[in-house]
């Protein structure tokens, strides 16, 4: 059975692509992005398989 690890991270709305590309390069898969306390704040949820 696969085992997963999870990460939540803030995402700056003006630099979204670069931030998501960096997490993807480290093997993280984006699961969901939700709005934070204000419309400019986003929170990303990632997962990746444990080694």
C-alpha cells in the first residue's frame, strides 16, 4: 500500500506559477488551492508518495 506525506503552503497570487513549479520539481502534487483570510491569500495543499 502506498504511503503519502502532505504539505500546506501559502501561495502568493502574483507569483503562482513559479511557486507551483518549484513544488512540482520537488515531487509534490497539487491537490487543492483554497482562499485564505483575504482574496489575495491562497493556501495550497500538496501530497507526494513517501520514499
